[in-house]
């Protein structure tokens, strides 16, 4: 078993630590943060991240909503499930079980990158019935051509290779590598957020969970049924996103009747960490418009 980030070590400096708790649901142990008051708002981070990703935007949204922010399975301080729990349907089922244990029915869902795909899968499977989904640079487009065959295989090999996992974790000790990784997405994030990613990527258990998710990820079935999404989905797209281009979000709007495109000018893939105030203003304009 690979070492996960430790709550009494890496977690000592975790953002919004006072809002954290751990909960056992069946065989799965979760770390999540809950903050705020108002209608429940489920917030799902992307691949390789954790609920720390919401640290700066959470206090703004918490004035209007009760935020439920879990670390996804295998990520951060949440336990890594068996391989089936790292697939898109598997994560959707595990999150359904978590929400049932919490006795929470989200009024809305925000998902970043892969988190947006999970939110859509949960909605289409009837696990949740939100009024709307907000996708921040949502990753809905599967790899094409040869990459569609090679990438899951490569990730699966890496996920099973302890040498690779420890090499990634060891390399992450070099701050410059984390900076280059984040900058490659088109985003420039604050130093304290870079430090938290370094904490995550130097823990082999987090790396193994991330690679396991990649190895088991298949978006094609979700994309085929997205046209039937029963609720509005707002696609917030950073104009400088180098990971999920605005063109892919605009393409989704042409096939999903309830999809709406919203441009986030001058922001990259991790837009909500770059400029939480600007992204929160867009979210609130959709979910909590001012009354007249």
C-alpha cells in the first residue's frame, strides 16, 4: 500500500482545515470539507487535485450555499478504492453512497475538469437531481484516434509500476516541476496552492490514485448520452485553457441542448484558483442572481 498524504503532517497546513472531517461509508473512507449556509452545493475537483482546489473560492460561495467538497476516491486524504471504484461510473456510485450517508441532496453541482464529467454521470444515472451543473473547464472530450487506445494502456502500466509511482513522487519534490506542470495548463496559481500540489504529488498514494483514475477513465459512453442531460449545464471555459480548449466546450453546446457556453477571459484550466473572485461572480450570476 502506497503512502497517502498524512493528516497530521501534510494536512497540518491544509486550507480550511477547520471545516474538514473524515467519514466511513461502507469500505470507503472519505475526507471532505463542509462550509457555509443555504442550499447544498456539491463541488467536485479534477484529476490529481483535492478539495484544496476550492480553498479561495469557497468562502465567497459559502455566503450563499452549503458547500460539500470531498476529496475524490484515491485523491488527497480519501482512501483509494478497488480499481472499479476509480472508473467514471465507479466514482459516481461511491459519491452517491457518500451523499446518502450525509443525507444530502445537492441543489447544484460544480465540477472542475473531470469533476464535471462525474457530476454529469451522476445526474444521468439518477443518483442526484440538481437544478443545474456548472462545469469549470469540464473535460468531456475523449482522446481521439490512436491516443484513445494507447493512453489508458499506458496509464494502466504506470499505475501498476511502483518504480514509476515513486519516481513521480520523488520528482515532485522539485518545486520547479510542479510549477511547469501547472503552467502547462495555461494557469498561473498562487504559491500557497503550488505548495499544496507539491504535498499531494510527493505522496505515492496520491500519485497511484491519480494514475489509477486515468487508467480506468472512459468518457465515450458519457459523451453518447450527454444529449439527454435533463438539467442545464453551464460550461465555464477559460480562454487560455491549454488542457481543455474552449472549442471543445463550444462543440458540446452543439450536441447538448441544455448546454450554455460562458467565456472566462484571460484564465487557464485552473481558473477558480487563478482568479476566485471573477469565477465566483460568474457562478453567482447563474446560481444566485440578484433579486429585483
